[in-house]
């Protein structure tokens, strides 16, 4: 798995360079207005959601590392379009390519990890790769900030470096040659919710990311008149905590049912929303303190959601299940900024109470409406699988790279 992890590092550093300055590039280099840039980026994200069903069918036909490489090569094309043209059409086309690659990556990546690891080792691997990507994004953003501070005309160079990083990462991912793995029973002390319940419940959970990136900056700066340093400090603190604690917490909770952990994340997030509501009257320090609780909820959510989907899905349907979950998350993330900012305009009480109720309702739905799947070969946590004679033989991953060990116990 080492070569694939290197690909993730290179990709995330490139993404960290790109993300903080994409809108700035559109405004200062391409000459667009902020509104035009926002419309183009939203269109790109929606286009990315539209291609997810095709990705799911491709994964179910056996694609794994090839699908990940494709998402990276599409983003290379997006950056190349940025560098080659001018005007709104250019930025819109680039946004579509970047949106397709960005929206498709999580499902393709989860499918690769599912082929390389099984059971709780897979959960830990998903958590580890999330920490690696967060660290890479942070390093990339820091490098970009240093470059911009040192020279005022480096945006084109930053875009070129980003394209190169995506290209190298795609080549590394493609060289691992991971395809599908043979199914293996996945035991868990619990049962999974139906996919329909999980997808609906996931929408308010996915809104949590906009709380950190959109709502809290607006709350701190515009309503509380706090320094703009506070939102940045919250973001950095959140990133550091995720890097440090994602893997240990996932391993610590390995004896708990994934569905229970997912529901618990909703409770913790709900408590943090109530804390933000009360913290407005106490000052920026209180908001920052509640941010730690919020981060713990985010860790529980990201550490259990994808793992729950994989464990609850028959291997032949894994790709379609992953893209449905990504579609649910993508819709929640797409609608969150406008919805949450609209509620904040009405009043903080409406925002935080509404968000708390929606998230807790999702947690209750996941925890109170379980079903036990008993189909042979299903990787869900079921009584049938635990009484059917134990797990089948370990998975076999077809590969040609000598650097990509196929044993489930291999290191990262």
C-alpha cells in the first residue's frame, strides 16, 4: 500500500496548493467577477455529482486504482485548461473537469482501500489515508501561501505545479494495478441500517463541513466582531486534531458497531451546535473551545460513514453503494452554504436549533431502524455471517507492482 499512499500525499499537496487560490486565479488572472467564479465552481460540483453513477458501474466491473488515476488525470486536464485560456468559458470548463475529478475521487479511493484491506484493518486504513490527505492539504496550502508572500505574480506557476502533482499522483496510482478483491465476511457487533435510511440521514451530517468553513467565519467576523485570525485558527486547529486523533479514535472504537459510532457522531455534532449557539454570548474563546467537540464529532462521522457503507454492501454492488453515499454527501455539502447562511440571517437560534434537530434525527434514524442482512456473500454485520462458520479465506488482490503487498496485514 506504500506506493498508493505516496500517490495520496502528492495529490493532496497539489490540491492544497490549488484550493486557496482557485477563486483568486479566476479574478486576478482570468478577469472574472467573484459571482461568475462562484457560479462556475458550483456548476463544476454539480457536474461531478452527475457522473457518479457511471463511476459506480465502472467500479463494480472491477476498476480500482484505474478509477482513482482517472480522477487525477481529469483534474490535470482541468488545470491545463486554466493555463491555456481566458474568460468565463475557460474557467467554467476547468471547473467542470476539476469538479468531476474531485467528486469522483472519494468513492474510487474507498474502493481501492476496500480491495487492499478487510474488516477493521480497512477502517484504520481509511482513517490513516484521511489523516495523510489532511496533512498534505495543509502542507500544500502553506507552500502556496509562502510562494504568494514572496512574489506577487506566481499564480500561473502554482497552477503548473498543481497539474504536475496530479499527473505524478495519477501515474503512481495507476502503477499499483489494484483491481477487485474476493469477498470476505466482515464481522461487527451490530447491524447496519438500510441504505435508504443511511443516505437520507447522511445529508444533515455532511453539512457539518460548511459549519467550519462557512458559518463560523461569518459568525465570528460579522456578528461577534472578532478578528479574522479566529476562523483561520479554528481551521488549523481542526486540521491538526484530525491528523493526530483520527486513527487512534477509529482503532479505539473498533469493538463498537459502525452504525452505533455513526449515530454517536450525530449526537456529538449536535452538542457542538448547541455549544456554538451558547458560545456566541461568551466570546471567540468559547467558540474555539466548542470547536474541539465539533472536531471529535467530525472524526467519528468520517471514521464510520464510508466504513459502514462498505461493510453493509455485497461486494458486487460496492461501487454503486459508494457513489450513492458520495452523492448524498455531495448534495448535503452543495446545499449547506446557502441553507445555513440563510438560517443564520434569520437568527442564530434558528440555525443552531434546526441543524441540531436535523442531525439528531439522522442519528436516531440510523440507530433505531436496523435490518439484518442474511444474503450469502454479503459483507454486512449479520447474525447469519457470524454463525456460518467464520470468515472465508483472505482476499486476493491482483497486482503487478512488487511494492504493493497483497496481504491484509501489510503496513501502509
